[in-house]
C-alpha cells in the first residue's frame, strides 16, 4: 500500500508540474518531466535498470491480485513475441458485481474537484514513472517492441501522453468558473440577483479497450482523460498485452486508496481465452465513455453499436508519402529507411505507400528515375539493418502471426524491390524478426490499386509509380478520404507542389510532415506539441490530444439560488 497523501500535500507536490504541462500545451514547445534515458533512473525512489528487470522477473508466474470486488476466476496466458511465457494470472470479473462497485466511489471523486483529481492522476503517473524500467520489460514482452523503444514509447512518452490528457481535462473543467454572482438591472425596481454554482459532473464509467502494440502509449490518454474528469475507468487490455495495463491499474488503485478515495474507481477486466468481452462491455448501460485503439472493423462496430456511450476511436489508415524532389537525397533516404524499419512497421503511423512519379524526381545529386529511387531506398534500408545487432534493436519482434502472414503474402503482389529477410536474435531464439519488404506497384493498374489502397499493417511498403506529381496529389486525396491516414509525408522543393499537398491535408484533415531528413520521423509524435491523428478522416474520430478529446467526458451542472 502506498503512503497516504492528503489533497493539500498532493497539490503542493504536483501543482508545479500541472502548471508546466498547461504552459507546454499552450506554447506547443518541447517539454517533458519524464526522462528518456535509462540511466536517469535509480534515485529518489525510482528503479534503476537492474532493479526494474528484477521486478519484472519477479512478476513472471505469479498471480497479480488487485483486490477487486467480483473476482470469479483467474485468467492469463500471455506469451511474449520473444518466446517467453509470462505465466501471470489476473482477476476475472463478474461485471454485475464489479461495475456497481466502481460507481459507488464516483460521488466523492466528483466532489473532490478538478484540481484534486488532476494531482491524484499526476501522483499515479509519478509512481508509474518511478517503475519505468519494470514497465519497459512488460511492454517489450507483450508488444514485441525492442527494449529501448519499449522503454521510451511505453514509458516516458506514454506518461507524457497521460499527463497531456490530464492538463487538457483540467483546463476544460476550470474554463467555467465554480461560482458566479448574477445581477440584472430592472430600472426603478430592485435588480434581479442570483448566486450560481457550476459543477463538472462525470458522464459515468469509462471503458479503455487496449491494443497489443502500444498498450500504455495508446491506453493512457483515454484512461487519464476519463479519470481526471471524474469518471471511474474500467481497463480491458488486449489479451496478448495485459501486464502493462494491469500494473497501471494496480498503481492507480494504490494511489487512490492512499489519497482517501475508493480504489474501485479504476479496475481491470481481463478475459478468458477466446471470451471476447469487449462487445459485451461496450454495450453495457453503465459504460458511458469508450476509448479504443485497433482494427477498423471493430472500431466501426463500436461507433455503430455502443450508442449509450461517447466513443473515441483510433483505427487504421493508409499512410502515404509523396516523393517529388529533394535537396538532401541521402537525408531523405535515411529518414525513410528508419521510418519503414522502426518496430517492424507495426505502428499506425508508419508510411505504407510511397508515391513517386514514374519519370523520376530531381535531387541534389541529379535526377533519379522511379526505379533508381526504389533501388536506392532498398539499399538504405539494407544498410541500416545490415548489422544484426542494430537490426534487432530497431525491428523488435513480429507481434503476432497475422503480421507475419501479411509480410509473406506481400511479396506476391508485385515486383520486389527489397525482399524481407529473417534475422536471428541471440538473446531470444524464438523471436520472429523480419526486415521490411518494399514492393513496386503501378498506380495506373487496377489490380495494383487493390493492394496499395488496403492497409497492410506491418513491415510492408509499396513504391507506387504515378504519371505525375498532380496524379500523386489526387491519389493522396482519394486515399485519405476513402481509407484515412494517421500521417502524411512529402518531399518537394517546389513551392506550388508543397501548397497543393498542404491543401489536400487541410481539406481531408490529415497531419502532414514535410521534407524530414534528420532525426525526426513521420511516424513519431511528441506529446504537448504534436497532434496524433486528426479526428477528421476515417483513420480516427479523435485526436491525442485536444480539447475535444476531453470536453465530452463531463457535463457542467448549474445550481441557481436567489441571492
């Protein structure tokens, strides 16, 4: 059990961080309170690398008892993409017992007010941050991310996204004053006078449906946005990635209890193999908010069927890069090679379609034909991943058999510019590690269109030959409009082309990265500054994070009295 902290102590401890987060959101400048480097941990109560690994190892084969009401079974079965059986079991809930218990503590949580809720959330994030090394191993062995990516994306970057959501939630709740004196003149008669109070009230219980690939990064925004706005939160992890979110729930319950609130405000809904409780949960009348990351088909189902809830979805899209011209050809190739390789392309932001004019492009090294561009990009990927140790550190492991099957099938869709190869991982011999495949397609052929207009999640990219940059821009427009896109990239030295691409992204609501040739990549976004998704195209109906992401999780109830 965590040490108890009063509301005053929590405000004193965390209010400066909340204020800095509010300022960072306002300015969109770089800021993070969570260190990215593993060596930054080990002091002031945080776990260093050895202690974090030991803490993770100690979890293997154990029962993670959260002391939740309504536990009727113990479930588990996670197997790491690196070949380790985790052997952790989790409470299985009788929902008819758990959901009413979660609601019981909501009144006190509501009455605590926006500031206290915010600093309690920040204390949860601080306790998680102190265990970043432990969480990194949990993320690595459920998602298949390589350790350093699991450490950064699953640790500080995820914590940043959670804090960002808390900041937005706080700002929206205090936008309306808590009280006001209202006086209306009546001429010679006495004025009309009222005292008014305005209280943010929660919608109800929120449901977070976790994903396999980024359980914390994608799970924390919705969890903390709902909790900070006064709602209880039920976390339903992906059955292959339970541990990181179960640990999160454990920390949250501990902090809530220590701060004098009902720990059942946050609970876990783990499921038996094949049980598939997401649909059941999503349509329960108690569930008023749903946060979901995953396939388009289930996201569409939620939007259509969970009518009693406010549904926030991040689904899938076909991310596109237009390659028209560049004044840093090697920088462009290096940047694209890294973007295609990171985490074996298993990111919702990884580029899939590279649109290149068939007559070629202009560069600082002279003109390059379509075939030369694809061949040069293939060599750049090969060079990046030529050393197996570095390849393992970038690629991680293939997260599930479906990704491996798509990768193997992609080679039959067209001419292969870069074949995928298998890489051995000496530390984890059972890990499935594959380099990306690049397949050349023709944008004018209907048969090829069926391939590049469908999402092929994983380390698969299509170099698509188009007749002109105008055709590329129109294909970009159609792709975003019909299939959605989490990211769009473009390389051009022509102002008119840049304007045309930008206009498509404005009209179709897609986030655009232009001429990236350094250490920032199209598939990475920074909390407090970058918007993840737009909510304006079929890839997602919400943004991480903006005011719309939090404002509909609560309502303001007014009470008027005669002054």
